[in-house]
C-alpha cells in the first residue's frame, strides 16, 4: 500500500533532521509580506489606495518621535502578555486567556492604588506590581486547576474567563468604582502620583518596558538554565516521556499557568500604572489576543517576543493613524490573522523539505 | 397569565439558541471527521456580515443566507488547507481563523454598523402543529431558518448512525489510517466536512444578523462560537444533545435579558451578562467529567493531522 502510494506521488514532503534555520527567518518575513498583499486586496476592493495606506501606517508608527514612542508603548503589554502565553504554549497549554488575565491584573493593581492612595511610591508600586501579578496568576489558576484535575479543555475555559473578567472590570468602572467627578464616563478616579510608573525621555514610555525586558531575561534563564525550565520543555516535547521521567505534570500545569497569568497580569498593571493612571472600560484593545500571534511568530522564544512585539506595536499605532482617513480599525486584526495564517502554512517548510520524484531507498514500504 | 410569560420565554430560548445550534452542528461535523476547528467564532462573524450585507443590498434574506454559507465555507477551506494538507497545528490555526474572521468582518461591515435590516425572514405559523398546547407556541411559530434546524438535526443523527457515508465520516475521525486502508479518501472527506461545518457556522452567524438582531454589529457573536465548541463536548458529538444544549444556553441568554428588564431584581446587569460564559465553564467541567468516567466521547483522532507517510 505504502509503496504504491509513494511511487504515485511525485512531489513529497520529506522531514528535515533539523528545522531549517534559513526557513525560520524567511517564512515569517514572507508571511508578513503576503499578509500585506491580502490586506492590499481588501483595501483596494473597498476603494482605498493600499500603498498610500501602508505608507501612512509606516509613517504613523516610525515617522516621528511620538510615533516611535507610541510603538514602544503599545509593544510593552504585547511583550508581557506574549511572554506569558509563550511559556504556557511551550507546554502545549493553550492559554487563550491573556486578555482576561490582563484585565484582572489591572483590577488588582487598581485596587491597591485606589484603596491605599496615601502610600509612598516605593511601597505603592511594588504592591501594585505584586497585586497585578497575583490577580492575573490566580485568574489563570482557575482553568489550570480544572485542566490538571479533570482534563477540562483549557482553550474554552480560559477564553470564557476573558469575558467574565472584562464584565467584572466593566461592573466596577460603571458601578462602585466610577469616578463621581468623571462626567459619568466608565472610569475610576485618577491614581495618586505615587501609583504612576516613571516615564523616560519625556515620552509615554514607562517602566513597564523594563519589566518586559527583565521578564524576558528571567524567562530565558528559567527555560534553559533551571530544572523547572527543563521540565517545561520536556513536557512540551512529549508528555508521555515526561511522565516516565517522573516529572509531575499536574504540578507543572498549575505553576506554568500561574506564571503565564502573572505575566499577563503584569501587563495589566503596567497599563493602568503607566498609561491610563486609572482603571477604565476597554483598558486593553485586545492585547491578549494579539500577543498570541506575537508569541507564535516569535516561535515562543523570549527574546524574539520582544522584537516581534515592536513590529506588532507599530502595526497597532499605524492602524490608529490611518483610521482618521476612514480605514476601518479592523484592518489591523485582519492583517494579524492573515500573518498567522501564512506563518502556519509556511511552518511546514521549516520542518519539511519538498522532494520531487519517487521515493528512494524505501522498498519495504515502512 | 403567568403561564404565557413562561411560554414566551421558552419560545425566545429556541430563537436565541438557534445560532449556537447551527454552529454546534457544524463543529460536530468537523470534529467527527477528526478536525478540531476552533475558528467557529470567526466563521460565524464572516457569515453574519456577509449575510447582512448581501441581504441589505439585494433586499433578499434568502440570498443573504446563501451567500453567508458560501463566505464562511470559503474561510473554512483556508483552515482546511492549512490543517489537512499542510498539517498545521489545529488549535493555533483555529485561533488564526477567529482573529482573521473577526478582523475581516469588522472591515467589511464598517459601513453597515447598526443599520436595521429592511426585509427579514417572516414568521411562519405552521398550521396544525402550532395548535398543540404550549409546545405549538414554543416550537412552531418561528421563522423558516429555525424549522430548517428541526430537519437538519435528526437528519445528521440519522446520517451519522444509519448511513454508509456517515460510517465513513466516523471512521476518518476515529482511525484515519484504518479508514484509508479501507479505501476511504481521508483527505477529501476531511476537507468536505470541515467546509460543510464552516458553512453551518456561517449559517449560525447569519441567523444572528438576519433574524435575531436583525442588524450588523462588530463582534456581534459575543463568544457564541466558543460556546458552540464547548457545547459539542457537552453533547458528546450527538446532534440531538446539541439541540438540547443550545436551547439551554438560549434560555439562559433570554433569562438574563428578561431579568435585566424586570427592574425589581437588583442584580447588576454585568453579572447577568457573565452568566452564559460561566455556565459554559460549568457545563464543560461536568461533561468532561462524564466523558472521562463513562469512557465515551471524543473521536479518537480528534486534533491529530493525518500523515500518510507516518502511519
């Protein structure tokens, strides 16, 4: 059977012994280009000039000091959430809940800032940092617990909890936490000065960037220089092998999800403390979802996530800058989805090579 | 009179459950074939926006519905190509489909947000059946798209368990290598069912924008695609149980809405809005527990790309 099918097929996929290094660079770049072409098709079909739109997007993101600083500002939550997602994905734990974990982190940090407004900065900021991580981590522990205990599909539970977290924050900012002097807008009162992350160079770029860079470093150390990181990688490669090696998978599910959620929670903390200076409706425009693409595009590598986040930050800022001229805001998420599509399709090229002609040296058909 | 309110609520539950039912039936088809398509939410949105735009422009809801099927089938075929031919990771590809579908629908529908649909499906009271006390009002005073699910659900059940193609469908989901050896074309059939499943998801989306709303709003599915995915597990891949589950969720949706309207109840509306999502989690936990204990459930090859050379 296999012999006949092999001799019939003229084009074959042959597994590479090692993933191709060249392809792992070419594929992401080509994916982005192809996605832009798809976007151009839809843009021109709806009466826009794609090249002008892209040029405007590029200038919006990189053409000015403000644009560049905004790109970094948008990249920070993507980095933190992306790092969180990557560590879970490494273990094949599909944490789609970064968005909700981000909201809960923002909630935790805001609770500290609003409940103890008199705290000095050197206590306030660490407390907000801790509360943000803790709330994000605990929120991720809910699906982790059900996954570890009863194998409940974490894709669905993490995603459902996103909606719950967003409604919870909405409840607070439309209800008990609403700023009485806020003209009925869904936002809390401004945090005290002490609850504000310091910024650099007079821009909106805040200490959250340092959080992200340090987190990436710490994550890299954990992954490649600790026993825990080794366990995470083994479980990701083969849960069965990990089980036989005596690795406690359930414990790792809980730990990794907590870490994953804590990083997303930190993203939420840095958004409220660094950018908004209050909790408000729609504190994240979907960073938790974009971060999934960031993590995958970066092949789950911590340092690559930092780099890729800048690109996606630029995409978001570029998207904002063309909205004024009537280009739908959804263009950006359409482009993001298309990038991921091409990336997934191209991945086969990283792990396989195309061979032409009948199969050789496989007469046994096994 | 208390009675008639409950009947009206149950009839509304059927209406609210129908988009989820369409999507869940579609996902059952894909998963029975061994392909986990998490892009339901995206496909529903593509169906919703296409259905609305076409129906709005042509003033023909049936044509809108038909085009919605084609559009969502088209995006499902992209997913099929990536996961079946290129063997891409099904979880991540499904997410990509949802992100892309959300973006694409928002892009296409921007000019149509909030516009009411001038012509929609008319309620058709079925003579005879609608006269049945209580049940008649709950089930037989609806629009044609609901009646379509009354035919589709038993048909799919019969197809799965009592026909040869249905047997092949289950075979490629349980053990594709064995099915392949029996001469069943695993790749072609997986394509077929993933695309068909996508069309049904699009039908669910179109139901939202053509009948339930009937208007277009960005992200108007509000997680119903994901609820449908969870429901498939609850339904242990059985069309009839999917129907029951969909009405259960439709009921919770309706209940949350009418509780909100009844201002005497002082539960903040945000907590009521959380209900369907929390219920999904609870239902998922219970049904996962049950499938584990009873050793029934997921198709054996669910989520695993079929690779002829590695069997």
